[in-house]
């Protein structure tokens, strides 16, 4: 393979007109320049310079390599600039995965901040199932995933960042017997028909575990996998429900929402990133913004 550095030495000789002038420009000795040219001629199997009086003149092969050396030099300069922009967060691409209920309340304001502070970075947020989101981060297909209940085992190269604890709230029909209370004991809902608002998985588990701690298992009379429909079912009198706070940004007029105690179910929301990705300023900005959104 042709040595790119030697091509640049050849270019310096041809553009300056002599070995001595090139040596002065490059900070080499004339002997070192001559050795580099000789090595390049051996690599290419071509004569690149011919002597004319006290100077040198490029051969056709020398001119051809010089043209390519100029192109390579230009691309290297562009690469250095692009890399500096990437390190400074002036350009690049940020790919993240999230689940639906964090979109409007947690993720949207965080992404707005990233857009303000890093306007040249392309942002690619996509909905993903929790297991898929985690796998994409591990495999390098996503930079960050927002998940519930990350794996307990620490995986090499992965960092888990706690964002917030999202408490579940009791969602009751407006005329329910407990609607007048500000806080509802979870055990008081033991005999009620229930509306499930979660598919099986990490968001349903805290609800079921809390009910077990209160001494009962919820009797699901209706199931829904989105919070708006679950609230509609509750408003229609099909049952009561527990929905996490982030899932109640839009409330149905036919329900009341009350805090729950003894115990209060909580889902812990985390960001998962690769340690290597933390070198990106834009990713650090996103993590800071997500934590701030969680506190707010």
C-alpha cells in the first residue's frame, strides 16, 4: 500500500520546486526528504522525480500521485473539522428509544433543550418495546434508551442512570364511593373490578406487586394497553384502575385521580447508555435534560 505521508512529501517537493525548499517547509532535512521520495518510488515501482540542473521536475507518475495527494489532504482536513464538530456537539446524530408515556412529559422538553443547545445535531427518537430498546443500545443501534426496570445484572460497557420514580395513581369513576378522599388506601380497592392499563411487563409488575403487598390480587374485568382507553373504561363504570403519573397528562372528564398509599406503587424510570457514548456532548446534554425533566 502506498504511504500517504510520503505522498504528501512528494507533493511538497513538487509544489515548492526543490527538495531543499520542501525540507524547509516540512521541518525535515533535505536528506530525509530524499529518503522519503526514494521509498515512495520503491513502493510505486515508478520514477517520480527527475533532476533538471540543480532542481527536480515531476514525471507523469509524480504528477498523478501529487494530484491524489492534494485530494487526500483536502479530505483529511475535512475529517479533522468534522471530528472536532462531533466532539464539540456541533453536528452528528443522536438516536434514542423510549416508551409511549414518557414522550410528552419527560422526553419532549428534554429534546427541546437538546435542539436549542445543539441545533446542528440530527435527533432520531423512536418508540420501542423495553427489551428491544435495551438490546439496541447494547448492540450500538441506539445511543440511549428510556426504560422501566433495567436489568439487575450490570452489563459490561453499559451505564444505567436513574431519572425519576413515577408513582401510580388511583383512577376512579366520578361517582365512586372513594372519590371524595384525597388519598386512597390500596386495600380499599380489593373488592373492585379492575381495568388493566398495562400489558404484561415491567410497567404492570409494580401494580401487581403492590396489590399483593396489600393482601389481594386485582380482578381485571377489562384490559387496555393505553392509558386514554383505560380512563374511558373507568369513566364508563367498568372498574377502577391504577395509572402512573406520567400517563395522566391528559385526563378523561369522567374520572377522578387520587394518590394511593399502603403501599404506593412506583415504577422507576431509567436511561440506559453505553459508556463510550458518554463522550458525546449532545448525549450528556440529553441526560442532564432528562434528569431535570424528571425533577420537574
